C-alpha cells in the first residue's frame, strides 16, 4: 500500500510505465469532463472507474481484493477512510471471480487505516485487501476514481 499526495512524482523501483500512465491521468484529468463508470486510459491495461457516492460507516462495508490489478484510489472531492489488511491474513468469503478479478474477504483481525482527501491517492496491490468508501465521522459525499492498473500481460 502506498498513500501520498498526487504531487509525489517518483516511487523508485516500485513504479512502472502503467502506474506512471495512471498517475499522469490523475494529475491532468479534468474531473468535470468525466463520465461516471469506466473511463478508458489504455484499454484493459489502465482504466478508471469513476464514481460519486456517500461514504458509509466502516462496519457496513466489506474488504475486497484483486489478483491481476493494482487499484489507485484517487479522490477528486470529499474524504475517504479506507481499511487495509494483508491478504495473506484474510479469509475469502467465497470463490474468486476470475472474470471480474474480485473477491470479498472476511473482516481481518489486523487492519490499518488510511485517510485520503482531494488530490491524494491510496495504491493497493494484490497483496492488500482493502475496504474503500468508509466515512470518518458521518456519511459524506465522495467523488473519486479507482484507476485499475493491470500487473500482468
């Protein structure tokens, strides 16, 4: 997991061409031009799921995980609290959905929390189960993109 301001430009050996393409999109996109839902950046290698919703109490949200994609959760407006847990410490709730690269997992015993606000991101890798869309104190509007970056060809 990496959490930082979008102005942080380099991550040394953890960066890739696809991650840089995703980060550049976050830095330069005009949020007013975005459609809700999928926005292609580089086909299935890099794309953004743009969403508007009200955050919710953490105890009403589920942890999720992926195998083939890194998620870059980028906040345009609002504040998002996100739980993070090591996938190796998590138990899947069911079978992994290969087509959608997705599985829900049981509430882990150990978790960390990250707060992101406008202009900040949280990158979660397949080793990170994550619980996005949580509220700090009370539900509040959130406008964000979850930029999906494929890690394999």
